[in-house]
C-alpha cells in the first residue's frame, strides 16, 4: 500500500478516487442545493453560485455531478461485489471439483462471455425493468465470468501444490481447503481485477443511464446527464464536459490503479523495476 | 510394545485402464507396532510414497484401493468416506512431506498454520491455541518461538521450515507419523539435526513412525524394522540390523552395494543394471527378474511369495524357498 503512494501515477489515481468518493459522500454538506431543485435559469454558464453552471431546467450541475457520483460509485461497487462473490464461488467450485461440474459451469460462463457486456446488460435491464438495483444485478452478472475464470485458473495451479496436500493430510475438509487455503493464495489477481471491473462497471452504468435504462430521473447519473447535455453541446459545452470528465477520470483512475496494483503484486514484474 | 498400531493387509492400489485394472501396489502386507519406526526403502517409483498416501487416504483419482485392508487399531480405514477420514487425518495420522519449501502455505504465518491444525481437531480457545502453538515451536527446537510465531514461511530457512512442518504434524499428537523422505531436500548437517529431533520426539511421545527414504544411511539411524519394496511389492522385510548384516534378496543386496563408502573411493559406484519396470507391463514372474544377477527360468513363471525365514524376517525370492 505504501508503494502505491510512492508511484506518482497510482498516487494521483488514489487521490482522485478518494476525492470523488469524499465529494459523493459529503454531497449534502458541500452544496446548498438539492439535486432536483430548480435553482436558477436554465443553461447558465459557470459562476460562483453555480460552479459548473445549470442544466436544461435550471438545476445546479455541480450538485448533480456529486450526487450522481454517489449513484455511479454505489452501482459500480455493488455490482463488482456481486460479480466477485458469485465469480469466486463458481470459480472455486469448478476448479476444485473439476469434471462434469466444471464443464457445466465453464460452458455457462463461456455463454455469458459470448455477449458484449453492454448488450447483455441492456438485455437483462430490458427484462428486469430499469431501476438502480436491477442495474447492479445486470452489471454484476456480466462481470461474473471474468472473476470466475481468474479464480478457476488460480485454483487449478494451486490445487496440486504441496501445501494443499499438506493441509489435506492435516484433516482439512474441501470447504476449508477452498476458502482457507486456496482462496487466500489467489487474492492478488482478484484484487487487480476488482479495480478493473469496478472501472468497467462505472462505464456500463453510465452507458445504461445514457440510453435511459439505468437510474431513472430525477435521480442524477453521469450517463443520463451526458445524454441530456448532448442536446445543448453548442450552447453549454461545459455541461457535457464536466459530466464526461467525471466518467472519464473515474474510469481512467480505476484502470491505472488496477495496472499499478498488478505491477506491485506480481513478483515477476517487481524484479524488472 | 508388541501391540500393532497399523495393520496393512494385502493392499493393492491401482487404476483402471479401460476395463483392465492396473496395479501399482500389489499385495502389500505389513504392520507397525506401537512405538516402532518402520522404514520403507526402494528406488523411485517402487511404491513407497503410494503406500503412505494409501494409508493417509490421499490417493488422487483415478488411483484407488482395489483390494486389501488398512486397519488403525480397531478402525478399518479403507471404506471410510472423505468426511470420516478427515477425523483421523491430522489427529491420529499425520504426514510430513519431502519439500519443506512448498509444503507450507506462503500467505499465512507459521504460527497461524499450526493453530489451524489444532483448531481443526481440538476444541480449544484462542489463547490456548496460541499457547500450544508456541509450545510446539519450542518443542521442535525453533529459537525464540514467540517471535517466529509471526514469521511467514519465506522468512525461514529450509531446516526451520521442516521444523515448522514437524510442529504442524505433531500438533494433535498423532499416533502414527508418516515421513515421506523428510530430509531429502535438506543439506547434510541440517538433515542430521532433523533426524536427531525426530528421534528425540519419538522417544518423548511414544508414537509410531513410518519412515520413507531411499537413503540407507538415514534408514540405519531411524528405523527399527525395514521393508524393502520393488515394483509395488514387498521383496524383503527384516529388522534393520539383520538386513544390514545379511541382505537376502538380490535387490536388497544390490541396494546395499550401491552405497558409496570410503574403501571404494576410486572405483566406479555400483548400480543395479536396468530400470524399474512399468506397472502396465504385466509379467507373470518376479518383477526383479530382468535385473537380477541370479535370475533363472523359474523366476519368470510365478511371483515368488513372501516367505518367513525366521520369526521377524521374510523374503520373496526363489533362492530361499
């Protein structure tokens, strides 16, 4: 963790992510407006009372950006946790037991991977109906296969290691070996993937909301704000820019953070530096 | 001292190749008395490790016990489910593996790994478990055990790691400790220390040991009785002293001749010609016949049975029947 702060790129990413998390958490304290409050004339430019101007019906854009941050980060976090939970369990079970069960789980996951993730998430949302919880589920579902594959791969390499055999010789049962012995040895790739999947979850959420299938108005979301802003691109470019920048910077930072985590956690990469 | 702890009776282990059963261990019969150390010697691939894995119930599919029984005192181990077997593994039976470098879990401290072993079988509180773990570290001769308790395996040397492995294996005071070449991966001085430690631990606890090695010098030091295995069968069994003075089976004689010694310094080291036969090639006769200097026509006809020579030694060779 200390090493991450020493590396300038990951230090920047960490600080930005902390900043945006704090902004989102402290939103009610930071702005005098509510996110659905019509505070001034529509489409005003930047000013001291409206940092990023106002939107098409006169709501404060800064307020909506930070509240949207709550939604985007929450959806991103929850869907990544859902994916992690199911992915890890499926991966452990299929890698550990192998055979027909492994084939069944792996083919199912291959099936999920065959769809582009945004299309799959769209389809799931269309079936479940658009709201924030279904968005978490849908985005979580599309990210399950990647976690399952990483876990399965690492189970396969760990399974034949001597310390696993040694634990078995001490009387450890299957569950204890899977969760207590193999899983702790597979954490670093999962941590890296967590960061990368978090980024793509934020992106997919923005995409869904942009298409009107994600979080429903008046709750703000970066995606739906971008959608609204695109009609006023010439009159109020700042609107699009801040909404886009919020998504862009968050996703970029999560991805870069994932990369530096990988660099620091992978001992083979460490030697080269 | 004469009561047996482990009774293995005509144990046959193998797998099925299509419809043809292939046996890797064949009719292996031996027993280990309470407090006794039984050594198993033989070349690589002769079934030593397979025997120990079968006793531990750790045979990996497709390998399975095809015939025979393994009894731990009153309990028959062969038919037990994985869950029932887990109650004996670690508690009554413990095993130490060859590679101390890879047998410890790299992401946990050695203290927590000992505590884990305790927690699986014994209903102890957290502080009791910790206290016991430190006692165990002390018992196996790890200096400043409180400090080492929090060390990760990569912070320890090979000898210390093997000591930690021994501490884990001894955690629940097993009645039988199986050692699968426990010192092969260590250098000679450390090897001597570990053997010393094992001998003194055995003296203190009165447990039985099954000691697998291909190092006859180590065997001399550790074992009370020795089984010589070849091609998945027992070819000779005898107390170590008798085996040393007068090896009967040609294979045992060959093994003995292959030990380097000071007076054969400038000679080419003896080795038994040929290699261990593939278990898939079924031969009706003695498995060793192809490499045996005394082989005759009859050797190829039937497998020689293990014939008792006197009260505590037997040999499976046509020369003695």
